[in-house]
C-alpha cells in the first residue's frame, strides 16, 4: 500500500513542484496539500497521513513552524513521520528538530527536493520510524574528524553503539538505563567512553549529545539513507 | 545680578495659582495688609484688651474677677498680637485674620460680665460661638483651612451639636450650661430672660451635661488628630509645628478632661476647677506657642541657608547640588530638574527628559531662573513653603551651582539624545536586515527551488528523446543549486535566522557546533529580547569565539557565560589559550565594530588578556524582554 503523504509549503511553486515529483512515485500518494500551519493540522486530523512533508517556515509566524509540527506530532501522533524541508543549512535547526528525538524525523535541504531519490528515501525512512539528516549539514561537523580514517564510530563496542543509538533517538540517560537494563552509572560510563572515542570530550554538553547523534546518523543513516529503526531498541 | 523668578516673586501679581496648583499647594493669592492697617488693628486690639479687663474686673457676676480680668486681657491681646505677626509674615495665609477674629470673638464674650440678664445671655451665646471658632483655629493651624475630612467632621459635628443643644436651652429658660473658669458666676448666674418652652430643671441639666460632654469629646478627638499630624510631619514642618501642637495637646487634654469632670462630677468640684484653670491658662497662652514655632521655623531656615552656602562653596558639581540642598533643608526626597532650552523641557541629572507635572505630584515646585531664563526647578516637601522665603533664598544661594549642574545635565541630555538616535538606527538596521533575510529565503530561494524542480521534471522527460538537452538541463539544475547555496550564505551573513526564531542561546549553540574549537555554553533561562540587543550580543560572542578559534592555539577551550544581572544581561567569553599582551595590541576592526554595536544598545564590553592567560571578553547590555508579536 502506498505511503500517504500530507504536504505543506506556503510557496505555491515549490508545493506544486513537489506534488508533481511525488505524483510519479508509485509508492507515494499525496493526500493533502497545505499552505500554512493551521490547514496542515486540519489535514493531519482529517486524513491521518503516514508522513508529513513540511516547509520549516510557514504562516502564521513564518519562523519554525515545521519544527513545531514535528514536536507536537511526537505526542499527538507518534506514528506519523515528519520530513522537514528547509532553506537553512544551519545545524541549530537540526539540533532543535532532534530535541524531541530523532525517530521518524528527517531534515532535508530544499535544494535536495528535486532529487526524487533523496526525497523518497527521506519519506520512506521516517515512515518506518527511522531518520535522515541532510549530509550537507552533517559533513562539516564530522569532516574534520575524518582526517585520519573513520570518525571513531568503528571503535565503539557493540554496547556503546546501542547506547549511542538510543541517544540518537532522544532518550535520556535514565531511559537508556531502563531499556538496556543497566545502572545509570554504567550508562554514564558508556556515554563518556563514546564521547572520548568520537573526540567530543571537550565539547559543550548539550551539543555533545547532538553531535554524537549526528555522527551516528551521518554514517548509519544519511550516507546510505538506511533506516536505523529499532537496531538498538529491545 | 541674576534675578530669580520663582513662585514667591510671582506671588504679588496673583499669577501663581496654576503653578501652585500644579505643585500640589493650595493657591493663595490674597495680598497682605498695609503696615498702617496692622498698626491700627494693633491699637484697636490693645484698646479691646484694656476694655475687656476693666469690664471684667468690675463685674459683680463673674467669679474671681481679677484673675479673670488678667487672663481675658492677655487672651485678647495675645490673639490680636499673634494674628498681626502672622498676617505680616504670611500675608497669603488666612491664619492671621483668623487669630484676630478669635481675639474679637473673645472680647465679645465679656458681655457675660454684665448682670443684665439679656447681655449676660448674649455673652454666653458668643462664648459658645467662640469655642467653635477656637476649635476651627486649632485644627486649621498652620494652613489656615481645615486640611482633612476628620477635622472638617469634628468642627461640623461640634458646631451643629452646639446649636442643637443651645437652642432649646435659650428658648427654654433657666440656667445656661457651665462654660469653664472664665464664665463661671460668683453666685447664681442671671437667669435667661426668654422662657418660651418652660423646660424642667432636670431637662435643662441634661442638655447642659450633654453640651459639656460634646465639648470634651471634641477636644479629645482634636488631640488625636493633632498627635497624628505631628507624627507624620516632615522635619521642616515639625520644626515649626511641634511647639504649637504640643502646647495644643496639653491645653486640649486639660480642657477636655475639665469638661468631662464638669459634666459628670459637677460644675464647682475642685477637680473641675483645677482642669478648668489649667485649660484656660494654656488656651490663653496658645498664641505664644505659635509664635515660638514661627521663630523656630526661621532659625531652621537660617541654619539651612547657612549650610547650603557653606557646602556649595566646597562642592559645585551637579551631583552634590541636590545632596547639599536635601541635607540642608532636611528633605531627603528633594529633587532637582534642569531646564534644557534646546529641547524645551526639563531633564533630570542624568539628562533624561521629565515632565514637571509627573515628577512634581504631591511636591512643591520652586523654579529658579537667571536673567529671566529658567535654570532649574527644585521639587520639595510642600511644608518647606511654610518658612517664608526659605525656598527662594535656598534657590538663590544654589543658583551658581544649579547653573553649572544645568549645563552638565544639558550635555547629558544631548548624549542621551545621541544614544537614543543611534539605538534607533541600529534597531532599524536590524529590522531591515531581518526583512532582507526573510525575503531572500521566502521569495528568491523558493523560486530557485521551484525552478530546480521544473528543470528536473523537464530533464526526466527529455532523458530518452534528447539526451544532450537533458544534460544541459541537469547542468542548469546544478547551477540553480549553487545559486541557492550562495543565496543561503548571503542571507545568513545578513541576519542569522536562528536568532530571530529560537533566541540567543540556541543560535550560539548552533554556531558552536561547527566553530572549530570546543565551546562550553553556560546560560540562564534568558528569554527573548529585542532583535537589536540579541544581534549585538550574538555577534560579540561569535566574534570572540572566532578569535579564540583563530588565535588561542591548539587544545584551547572556550567557555561562554550568559546570565541575568538585574535587568541586564551579563556575558563573558573566555578561552584558555595563549592570550596576548593587552597593553601592546590594539583593537582590530572586528572588536571596534563589536564595541560600537554593544554601545549602541546601551551596553559595554571589555577585553582582558595577558600572555599565557587566555582572553576574556566581558560585557553587559540592558535586556528588555521582547514584545509579543
């Protein structure tokens, strides 16, 4: 069965363009096309789409509606995936999007949209509960650390990979301890070890988690657009 | 010689009503009496005093005629004397005439010395009236009018009550109520010639007792009101009021106590007589208490002026002028505002524009001018106006210093004006940059994205039929992508959108993710502020971080701290890198720009460094919360 997609962008040209692109995709059906936040919410209530593809900036405030939609759907419709289309390559927006967890979330730069394989991958990834971040945003973050060989991800133990997977999904230390049946202390030890191996030990605390997530996504998610769902969940 | 045009100088032409009202002081425009009028009144008073004493001493009705005569003569003379002195020194106040009226009313009570029943009764009626006037005077001191509802109520109730009790007694015949030591009869008082109602002696006694009780209660109420007034009086006015109010309390208490004893123990009991005489003597001497108060007020004025002059020879700067005046005049709330002709407005000592009406609420205003040009206005306790000429003299004494301070305030006002206009320009610039940034994203970028999609669709269609054309379309698509990237770079340089949407901390955090140097951010919950303030701090921190990334050396770490300090935001960017010698290195263009930006939003920024000690950039800006859109 085709994936049902609600589309939102206040720019008619972009909205129609995306609709045309997706019209050629047999696995995807656009069931609603909206031009602002309110009509998007209505469409979600009415059609219960599998995936929302939304512009980051729309009326009414023209600020970060797309990220707010993602945060709100996390509680109201946890099964709906969200692809945020953005003109901003700034990692800060990715950090904001991942605030409510990376599961079922994708952040795609608008200039990628014309590449239908990228758009399709993103939609399929979030529909399956996975995530995808635009490589153009992640590359500058991890590139300097790649000068040797890999980012350090390869050095992680399987348990550390599991912990990092959960961090990437936005879980707290306590939640990670619960789901892996570890003590909080042990989780902290793993996390410290992850940070050291990824060369993040000196970074600022909040962005440390996000950076670790991005490194993780850049290699397991974005590069091959594969899905990271549940690989770490029990 | 500089002239001073103040409230007092204008007092003669009747013009100050508006200004006095503005200052919260009752308008007083009555002109004073001429000297010859006062002399004439004084002579009449003396005559009345002599006549009263002679008539009283020869009375065969009143008890203790000699003592009575002396006290009556002193009372009449004192009221008239105090009235003349007050009238002369405070011609605008009706206190002087009131005192004289008191003396006149008192003289008329001497009719009660007559054994002729009609005259005696008339004298007693005037006595009752005199008591009402006396209570009015006591409560109206020193303003010359009843200042509050309590005192108006006391006088009103007492006047109505007296009339209500005396009317049946006057019509009903028999004995009139007892009236204290000065109207006590030696034997039986002459009986009331009118006897229309034929009251029983029991009923008449009851009415008399009620009249005495009413007086006693009124006096106790007055004592309470006066004590309360004295407690809340400012230093300047209590200097003038204290002796008279204290004296009044003594007189009022003994008078009241006497009246109560008389009402319940009897007219001629020793207790009643003692209280009666104490109260009488005190009441008779009351005018002198007032005069002592006036003298003390003048001594206060003299001391205040002496202090003002001697202090101002030592301090002439703006900040001291206010302090010196406040100290010398014992008015800690005293304020000075300065006239700036350029903006046709008063400004405070910091150069901020003020509306005289706003700052003068509940205060008196004394304007100080030089050569007909306003210089400053002193806002002070209205009680200081009670001392005649004090504020005018103080303003005169401080004129030179006030002029200096006024220039200083004017300078500050222009600096403030400049700061405001610079802030306006910065704010307008920030708004314009944000608008541009939005335009680039919403309009230009989206158009290119739309173009890109169409090129892609066209290219897909051409793929099989015209591969070369398809390749051209692909390359056009790549150029569109490059244009989008270019546009994004430009837009971000114009105004970082993250700052507008998610605030300072998240914007910085976003930048530090790829800053090339480890950055630790420690921040309070800052909330959003105005775009120009946020942009200034953001750019300052970013510049500092970038400098650290460039110059601090390998392995250096940066810590950014952002916290509230009162209404300000304090920020600090510290790196533990190699540092530099702050004495030999001049500010680069980047830092100068940062300083300008921070200064334009009313903040400051400092850079401290030493070789091997890293670099610390600290600063603070006012942090007004952003208005909800």
